[in-house]
C-alpha cells in the first residue's frame, strides 16, 4: 500500500507487535490512505506515483505548509483521472488492437472497426439475424492485459440489450459456433469506466453460441 509502505520503511525494524499506540494510529492512517489511493485506479498509478512526493505532501499538510490547497489537489486529481488517463488508455488500447490485427492473419475487420476471428462457423441455418433475437452463450471477457473482467456460461440475452460489438458480432456465426471478438472502446463501454473496465478500454471476448431464439418466438412467449 502506498502510504503504508512508506510508513513501514520509516518504522525501520519495527513490526506490528511492537507498535506503540502512536505507531498503530499512524500506520492505520497510512494503510487507509494507501488503500484509498490504490483502489482509485491501479492501472493509472502504475509507474506514475512517486511515494516520496506522496509522503512530502502528507508531511506538509500535517505541518500546515501545504504547497497545494485541497481545492487545487482535487482539481488536479480530477483532471488526471478524467482526462489524462482516458486519453492515455485510448492510445494504448488502439495500439493493442493494431498489434492484434497485425499478428493474426485470420482476423477480419468490419466497417465499424470490430475485429473478429471465426474459430468455428457453427450451423449456418440457425443464426441471429435480428437485433431482437435472443442468444444463449458461454463467454469470457478480458482486458488487453489478459485480466478477466467477466465470464458466464449458458447465459441468454437479446442482442438489442448488449454492447454494439455483441449486437453485430453474434450474427457472424451459427448455433454451436465459436468466435473471438476484439472490441474497440466505441463498440464497448466507451469513454467512461464500467466496473473493473477502465475508460476507453478495448476488449476481447471469446464466445461460444449455444442457441438462438428468433425474435418472433420470444414475443410469443
């Protein structure tokens, strides 16, 4: 933890069993602040945080010699996380998609920018053709770093209630088919964070299409 690590180094050879009340209060406060900082956006903090400057800011505020007001600090952090990091993510994720496309000759691209590889075409006579058609799938969604952000088996949903990449991509294979989708941010969750998905993230989905229920059958039910 950011503050906790720095405070721990200040404690030298001390461990928690030998902490005084003051030690414990200080360490607990550092741990709390560290957890708050690292949970804001772990990716954004990687290689961007100088712990010595974190501690300098902490010490200056405690000594009432802060070189930023609380309002100035908030404004900078807001700009960092809402403007700089999304812009950096957009660039890095586009570079990732470009590399994926360059490295895999089986990948095809739709005019929308959706990249896909059909692993198994499935039954061409049973395909989703309407946005209101319902599909049952197994899928795994990962970020460009390989982290799994979502995974489900035998889940059903209509194609008009999912991200644009799914609405478009799941019409490319038939029942029993397997497809991999590489999704630009504008076909996914866009420029705002969504759970564990950072803003402007490109996504990868590995999907098996188990079944298709046509829209007319769904409306009858």
